[in-house]
C-alpha cells in the first residue's frame, strides 16, 4: 500500500466509485481483499503542520498579510477545493477548514492581529447563520440555491427526521431509536438489532448509536471521558510549550479530535446535519485511524521534547 500511494493527491480519488455520494477513497486491489486509502484524512494533519511552519514563531518584519499567508492559504484552499469539487466530500472540507480557521487565531505576529479579531467576529456570525439555516426559512433559501438534493435532505432531516424517515431521515430515525433502546446501561454487548440493516453505516458514521444501544448512556460517558482527557491534556500542553509552532500543532490536534467529535455526535443525534465525519478512534476506517495516530504521535513527540528541554 505504501509504495503505490506515496505520490497520490486527493484528486486521484475521482476515478474510483463514489461511496455515500463522496469520491474520497483510493482502492488498491490486493489478492483476497481490497485496500482503501482516504488521502483527505491526512490532508487535515498536513495542513496543521503547514500553518504552524509558516505562521508560528515568525520573527521577520513582514508587513503584508498576503506575503505571510500565501503558502498556507494556497494549500488549504487547494485541498478544500479538491475535496468539495472533485471528491464531493463536504464534511471533510468543513473539518479541514474549521481546524485551520481556529489554529490561525493562535500565532502572535502583529500583521495577523487585525485579521484574527475579524475571524473571531465571523465565528459568532457563522454560528448564528448555522442556527438560522436549521429553521424553515433557512431551508427554503437552501432549496433555491444550486445545492444537491441529498445535501438539502440532510438539513431537513436534522430539523425533523421523522418527517423524512423514508428518505434522508431514515438512518437518523433508526439512530435515535438505538439511543432510546440503549437507555442507561444498554441491551448488552453484541445484542444490538439496529445494526442488522437498519443502520447501513453502523460501523462508521453511526458507530456511536450502536455503542449506546449496546452499552447505554453509560457507554457514551466513557467515550466522552476518554475524548475529554485527550483534548484537555493536549490543550494544557499547548499552553505550557514555549514556541508557537508547537503550540499550534498541539492545539490543532486537539481541535482535530474536538471537531470530529462534535460533528459526529451532533449528526447522529440530529442536532446538526449529517456530515459523514467518523468518530475518531471508534469508527471503522483505516485512513482516519492512521491519520489520528500520526497526529497523536507528533503531539507526543512535541510534549516529550518540551519536557526534556524543561529538565535540562
């Protein structure tokens, strides 16, 4: 797998069949089974490193925002455009842009400060817009735009999945059924019924619904506790490190985990539209697991070096 894909760009996936409307996977035939690779998962991690490299610890007297940000901006826009236009994977693009949007707020170069304040203001405007889109008037505006029908259905289903339970809301309704059946302590490990045809994406996007059905809300709290431990520890170490590059990478990895958690949990509980984003370290998927392990490995290396430097 490694030798044949070292040079592959996300756009190469367009020659392979779509899965769930997205052409995000490269399929590598191997005798007896098929290996798949999702380059866009690794683009999320690389984009964090690019942003940290070009914006962190900048001591130069650059006076132009364009000069300072042209390379990371080009990389992020290019990756996002490929993911949206060619791969039709809006959820992955949302995560990639969201991570880097927030990481951009961390470097302290004077040229960036005015833009960072504007970006903070835009966060509140964006959140207001998302809430409005989830209303009937927002859905009506979406229907007038040139947006794919299945994407509009995701917004409609998030507003009221039971109205569209035979179409876009089918999986959401069955996901909510799984949550209700699980109650506090679940029906027992391996005893889920929803995974037998009711939730086609039971091992990937809707793994949390099956987990809660089998282990209950108690099982969800265990997952939540593990996520919070990782995220809080990463943010804590990002505050302690002395250089901006390390701070941006550690915070970026924490945001990578946090955004995936919010989008996946919000999607399967109908709080926000489905994005097809996996629950990292829980959902099935080799590329997402490899990507998050690479990210955590890089973070651990930074933390270890920081501790070593503090001791000496």
